[in-house]
C-alpha cells in the first residue's frame, strides 16, 4: 500500500485529498505546514509528497529542497492556487515531478499520483537492472534440460502458484525467478528479493515485515518490509533453507492469511504477494533434521523447479562461453575477443562445481588476462588451472558403511571436502567458500555444524 504525504495549510484540502486517496486504496498522512511535513517525513516511510507552494511557516520550494536532502529519489508534486509559469518552471528545475493548479480536481490528482508512483517504481527497477551488469541477466542454453526448464517457466508464470526453485549454487535460480515474474500478470509490479542467508537472524523479521520507529535499538524511523514493498508483485526468497525456525512460523502465517504486522505494531496489514523461493539445500533432509518446517515446505512447494548443474548440460557451454565473453568484454572495456579452435572443448573438460557463476568468473579472467584478440586452449590451462589429466577421486565408497545412517555418512563426506578445500586455500575461508561454490556465511554455518574450527 503506497503512502502519500499531503503538506498544505488549508484544512479542507487536507481532508478532501486524504479521503480521495483512501478510497483509491492509498495510505495518507497530512501535515498543516512545511515544518510539520518534514518532521513526519523523517519518521515515516513515504512514497510520494503532495506539496503546496504558498504556506505561511515555510515556503513550498524550500520544503522541496529539504525533502530532496532527506531522500533525493522521493517524487514531489507541487500544488498552488497562485500558479505562474515562473513558479512551475522553478519547481520542476528543483526536482518536482509535476505541478497541479488549484482548485484541485480529485480525478486529476489521482491520475497524477498514479503516474508519479509508476515512474518511481520504474526508476527503481531500472536502477536495479543496471546493477545486474547488462546482458548477464539472460538465460542461455538450448540443451534438453534447459528446454525443459523453459517449458516449466512458461507453464508456471501466468499462474499465482508459489514456486520453489532448487539447485546448486551458481545454476541461475534468481534468473528463473525473474523470468517467471516477467512473464506473469504481475510483471508491471515490483520484483523484490531477499537473501535469507545474508540477513542476520535478529533482523530478518524487520527485513520481511518492516518495523515501527523505536521498536528496537537502531529503529530511528518507520520502515516497510519486503512484503509490503512487493505488494501486488513478486517476492523472491533466496536461500530460504537458511531461514531461522522461529521466522519460518511467522512466514507460514503470512502465506496462509495474507496478513502481517510490522515489528512493534499491532496494526494488521493485508498484502497480495506471489512468493517464489529458492534453495541449494535438500529441504527434505532439513525437515528430517528439524531445521525446516514441513508445513512451510508444502506451502512453498506448489510448483517445484529443479535446475540442472552445468556438468549435466555441457552442450550449453559453447553458447554460454560466447555470451559471457561478450558481456565481460563490454564490462571491462576490452575489444571483442574470439575463441580459438579447441578452446570450448578444453573448457568442457572441466566440471565447473560453481556452475554458470564459476564459468562466468573464468571467462572474465581470460578476457582480462589474455592480451590478444583470441583465447586458446593454452590460455585456458594457464589462467584457469584446468588439467584434463587430473581426475577427482570419488568419495562415495570411502565413507559408505553398511547399516550406518545416510546423514552421518554425508556429514563425514562434507567434512572431508570442506577440510580439503580449506587446506588447498591455506585456511582462507572466503577462498574456500568460492572454491566450493558456497556463500561464505553458508560455509561458516556448515563448518560450525560439522565441528570444524
């Protein structure tokens, strides 16, 4: 629910606009002057400001400047009964998105509000997309496993069913989630993402549900959570398997009821959000070990999509390598390069345990470090340390013991693999995590659970 702050010294305008906005489903705040408006803005999450130009306590243009000092991205619509072309031009030059003449028409105000909020949402989405490094958001590959994934996306996208995407790190779970959103009926609304493994356990409730000012130490102003920001759109819960059990129970209630309360508030807020979750864990094992709620799993797993690792679709490496090299050249200001004969085959000899993410980093390294316009097999072996003669020693038989629980054998295997990675990286946890295709926080949790210091 978008929140609109109305700043005007005329009481009848405050009442009329507030009523009109509430009838359209907006939350409204009112302030009878510029100073009061700035105070409310400092303690409340606001999406748009309707601001009068002529007020006795503080000039509207001065208030506009102060607003943009607090939040340069906040859209402000100016209003005036004494409008002149000069005032309108000055307001727009100082950052106002529109200008309304009094007496106000409710219909025109509502159209202006809708347009201003839409422009802000598109601007935020555009900013997010620019940070995704341009072309790398495209899904690439025409192997049989990838064609099956495309078909699942095509069938799942138009529905409102929740989706649970599983797969190893680096397989492209977020790309699938975004593709589902972009091809859904919610594509014009927000796509909001949360990495459950990256948010501290004591802050994840505030991150998802928001909080009121003063609800805990450091809560200096009201904040809306990701669920509210994703209202009418899609919320992507990445690494949902790392969510604390206490938070899983609260998430379950929101999925069941479509309602939430901000931290420190008893007000119930209704939300309409499509949830897409992703995990690199086996949630059935997590349920058996008491780390994940079975009822939450069934709520999330309406439409399951399992992404194949890159080693199971090596025929896609050629297209991926060409695409990723084009991206790397653009991002690193390099002239276009090409692969010499035999280079793709050399790349395909490697299993890429980090999947597409590891391949991307490998191609970028080659683009930067190889001085010529052509990358050959020798460059691959030199800069990526890929030795086709080196074989990975199988571990399964090493830890198998008749009559022993599978999870205990898996724990021993995981412990051995992590110890080997740490030894190879001279005890550097970040490098070991990268080598294993894990987030650093996830590796720390694994090490703690397995008793590795």
